[in-house]
C-alpha cells in the first residue's frame, strides 16, 4: 500500500507540465 | 514571439504551463526556500483531477492538508486563517470535495504572482537561461 507521501508526490507529478 | 521565453514573461500561469519554465521557477523558489508554494499549487491542480470514488482521493486530501495547510510552512503562513479553518473542517469531517483547495490555491497563486514571479524574471537563474 502506498504511503501518503507517495500519493502526494504522484498527485503533484500528475499536474506538472509534460514535455511537448 | 511565441517562444517559450516570450510565454514565460506573459503570466505566471503560462510559465507554469511550460515544463522548462516550471522547472526553472522551482529551482529559483528552492533557493528562496519556498518551493512548497509551487508544489502545493501543482498538488491542488492534480487533486482536482482525481476521482471522488477512489479511496486514494481521501488520503491525498489528508496528505495535502498535513503537509501544507496544518503546519507552519510557507503555504500555511500565507493562507488566511479562515481558509485554513475551512480546509481543516473538511478533512476532519471527511467532507472531501475536489474543489476544497481552490480558495487556498488562489491565495497562494496571488502571493507567487506578486512577489516570487516578478523576482524570478529579474533573477540570475532566469537571466542565465535566457
């Protein structure tokens, strides 16, 4: 099971701009 | 005219929509020890895209609250007391909504826009890149 920190990091990464 | 650099100076939002721009801005904020403000801003965007039916969503809401809102970090410091109280209530009562961090995000974005973003555009980190 993922830790809350991992989930938070995943959430942040999902919103970061991706390479064009 | 439509180079990334031209977009970066247009607005904070256009800077953050660009991968290199967001990365460089975060490096600048790290030096100022306020990168949490940017991470929080992205966390709010990510959170709004989550699925309320997913059990993960509740845990992420609590993680955002614990990491940025409840403590004494740079985000908590810049939020209005009423905004923090409102989020605390939502988390404690498990009233999780996808827009529960919107007000806080607006306040942090305003703060970034007024100080850090302007300072970034005259910083050596930015000028070296240009």
